[in-house]
C-alpha cells in the first residue's frame, strides 16, 4: 500500500544534463519540462495526490540573461500548454503556483494566473509549482502578513501559533517525502517550514534522466520506513 500522498521534488541538474549531451544550457530545461508530463501519469498510477515541484528559486533570477530569457519562454509555453491540456480537467488537477510570482515578466505571470484560475475548482489532484520561491522568503512574507493583521486588529500577538503561521504561508501542505535529483545533498531553501518531518531522497540522476523506476524505488523505501515523529 502506498502511504505517501504528497511528494516534493527539487528539479535539479538540467544544465548538467545539457552539458552531458553537449547542448546549450536551456536545452536541459526543455527536456526537464517534457519529463513533467510523464511524472503526472506516474503519480496518477501510483495514487500520489499532490506534487510540489521546485522549478525556479529566487536565486535563479541571477542566471545569465540568455539562459534566463529562454527559461521564461519555456515557462510561458508550458503554462499555456497546460491551459489547453484536456487531461488537466479529465483528471481533476488543481494547479497552484507558489512564490513571489509577481517578479516574473508580465506574460509569464499572466500565464500562471490563468491556469490557476482555470483549475481552482478541481480537487482530485494538486500540482504546486514553486516559482520565484524560497523557503526563507516564504516565512518572511508570512511574518509580514501576520504583522499587517496585528496592525489592523484582526489578530493579537498572543494568538500566534503554528496554525496561524501555516495559514499565512504560500502553502500549508506538508510533503511525506522530498526527492532531490542532480547529485547535490542539500535542501536549498525548499519548504523549510513544511518539510519539518518529510523524508528526503538524494539522487545522482539529473531531472531529465529521472524515470518511473526511480519514483517507485523512493516510494517503496518510504513505505518501509517507520515514521515516529519524535515519539
């Protein structure tokens, strides 16, 4: 029986994959974007109800201009493809984009907003794209929201607890486990509040090389782990 219902993935190693196949850096991102369609099918087969995908960090805004411009093109094209993908409604997939998405170029931002609005009433599956995202930035933004509520009298300082913080994050859902592809063994500011008890798997494979067997292996390993939550 699959015990995991929500998994996070840090989609890392796209540029290294490009280097392996001796192509321009953004080609790896194109391969990685194509892999997402397969991932959705695998998760449906394996009864995983929610995915949170770390696709673009706050630090990624510092990428070289040519690569950045190609990334923006890839994001816009793929969010627009999702808008016209019949399987999104057929499967009942809600798409959320979490992060400081107002920082993206207007056309990319509008494509994100459109797909979120179009799928907001779907409820069978959820895909969260972490874009212009950082875990520390998320907590800072939550503190600011809470501060504004205190200033307006909506909230008292003494009422702040874990539940209040959860409500003011971009996303309160907690992944059962998180996969990082690409060979690095760090969490890179991803879901630092929500992953407080998530299991972690670090894979040497780059994201474009990730296959269903890798997901199944992580799932089986997770299902065999005893999660005691400090007890």
